[in-house]
C-alpha cells in the first residue's frame, strides 16, 4: 500500500456549522473497504449501505440496509459484485432527538482523543487476543518463546498483564493522535465511510477514512462544495453514530473505539517489551 500526505489547510472552529434534524429528509451511510486485486482471484472488497428516512412523526427509521461483496474470478480478470438485502422490519424507530444529538457531535470539535474518554469504553483484552495480535505482526516469540530463561518469562507475563491494564495508553494516544493539518491519501486501497444528510435539493457530506485511528478526523463538505472541507475531531461522532445503527452492521463495528486495541498492543510490543 502506497501512502503520501497532502498538506491541506482546513478551517476549524469549535462548531463548524449547524444542521437541524427537522430539516433533513434522508440520511445515507455508505462504508467500503477494498484493495487492488492485482489480478488475484477472490474477494477484494466489501461494503455496506444503510439508509434512514424521516417518518410522518419527524422521527427516522432504517428503510434500506444492504451489503456488497466484490470478487475477482479464478482467472483474476473477471469481476463480480454481489448484493445482499437485509431486513429492516424489526428495527426500532430512531427518535429525532438522537438524530439531533448525532448531528451536533458531527459538527463539534472536542479534545477527547484521551485516556479519560477512551479507556472506560474499552473492553479488557484477553491473553488470547494479545497473542493473536503478536502473531499477526510476527512478535509471538516475544511472549511465548520456549527458550526464555526465568527472567524473560517473567517479563513476558508482566507485559501481558500490563497490556490487559492498558499501561502506557496515554503515551500511545499521544503517539497515534491523527493530525488535522494534513490529509492522508491512499492510492491503491480504500477504507472509508461516507455519510450524506439530504434536505430537499441540498446535501451535506461527511467523510472519514480508517487508515487513521478510529476514522478521525471527520471532514465535512457543505452544499457539495468539495473544494472547502471542514475537519472535525470528535470521538463522540463515533459513539453517537453507533447508537443509530444495528449493532451487527459493518459500520457500527468499524466505528467501535475497541478497534484501537490492536494498534495499542502492537505499540506496546514495539516500544515497551
């Protein structure tokens, strides 16, 4: 994967611009994760779309929910896209107050990429999870090598216990905090969420990409003006969005703050063990 940074300046205020739930008719969440297939057979992309429509009472309901899978055939040159429609009949109505709270978070900057905000929302990693991450990054030997002497084994046990307690999480968050001065561009893969809020003939678009920790920051484009984006840094945009969507959805899962645990474990193994 090739990455480079573009130095793009975005105006940032405490409150970017206001939107009212009363003025919005439709909301569309569209998530996709894909990479260049490079001629290899198999799945190279997955996506999900969730649409919310306003009801006659002014509240909202999920009116459409589907997932997509993009694949290359055995020859690596034949491509297909499969769509699976999911039922929305049993999903609850979403109170417009939740929609308004969500809109507020999407448009408000908050300094909450912090231990105080994140740690209470994290589940404790199990030893199995820690070992799986270590194996993924070829560091399993650091925790399980049978040739360790007594002191090394004690250090490995200490490391696992400290990771369970998120020791050093404050330093990790300072190290990983995304910048708002630069915009990351990835040219041969995609992992992003786009949200459209539609009111009559006007559309506001929000974008975030998950090559950055937890998809931060969110870039807002008003009136489809893609030359002028407003960056909003606020992890409550993640948690408030999750309250609107099915827990089993791809979008809900990719927004979960627990996704930062894998990066924390890798960082701990690199920097502290």
